[in-house]
C-alpha cells in the first residue's frame, strides 16, 4: 500500500513508531523534516548494476483480448496505481511494458527481489519516442509469471514519490552458515520466513535484509525483532515471530552407528 503523506507528518509518525526502538536509533532520523532519509553504512543498499529505467507506453483499454494482443506483440499489460486500492480513485494508468526487459530484470534479481526494489518508469507515446507522458519512481507490487515458461504475464506498479510509505515484503538473505556452531555440530537450518513485511519510507527501501547465522547454535532461533534494519523501518509483524531456527540433526551419528 502506498500512503501519501507530508515529510513533517512522516517525521512525527516515525518518532511515535520508534518508541519501540532505542533512543540511539531514533537519533539517526534527520533533524530537518525536509531532509531525505539515507541508507546507513553497514546495511544493504540497492545494487547500482540494476538501476534501470523501465520503459512503457499507454494501453488504451483493459480486458482479456487486449492483453492477449499485447503479449503477442512482445509487451506485458501492466497498470500503475497511486495506491494499492487504486480501483477507488487511485490515479490509475493502463500501460504496457516490454516483455524482454521485465523478463531480464526478474531473471537477474529473482522474483521476490524484483518486487521489493524501486525503479524509474518512463511512459512515452511509443517505444523510442521523444514524447514523454510521465516519468515516475515506482515499486513493482506484483508480477504474474507463466507457470511453464516464467514469461511475465502482467505487472502491477505503485507510484513511490519520496514522501511515500510502502508496505514491502523484504527478502531475507541468510549468511554465516559456514561458521554457525549449530550447523557445524550437524544441525540443519529450518527457514521459517523468506520475507518479512515492513513499512518503509520510499527513499530507503532495503533490497534485502541480512540474517546472521554465524553465532547460532542448535535449538537457537532468530526472531523478526532481531533483524538489523534502518530505524525508520517499521516492522508490520510481531517482533517475536521466528524467522529461522537451527534444529538438531534428524539422525544422530550414534543412531546411525547402531
């Protein structure tokens, strides 16, 4: 969901939300409400290799027949919303994007990483035309892929101006498994969550969240509240919800020997 909100209101809202964080974390927020939030050192930031402008053209009308025609022409029928509930006045624009471009981005990033990354979107009257209709930063909210070929069938985008707050399922990347005490003892990683939902200011959407397994022993777990993220992000699930756990070996060496 995308919520339009002023920067001053955002700052007040975040200050209230940060009561659940430490005072030190709250101090990281900028004193000037108009100042943009920035990524912090030591936390993941988007890889500039995938800073790509998605190209689009207007689509005259919705419907199955139009969508089939677009796909045959090498285009993906798509839509841009001002908010998630765009059917109720959310500045909706019907567009088509290039199949090859979306397939390439989803293939390089992975589906869950594609829908948690911001892109610039340019809508022109025709592909290659100088007639620019709209240029906006967007979040791919949903991408529907063909079950057999993984070809993109449709994409839903949300406009993501700097003042926006976005609900995003941020992907988790598990690291440190090679030195985890529990895994070295023969335990195995029980991955409970692959993504965790956060309310993110549009300027600092994390491409992923690192989950450090390097000190995790058998029967220990990591909770959603343990994840290290920018203090301006608000967790939208219980902080006590488990993300992963090192479980004991399914069959001990002793039992195997018997």
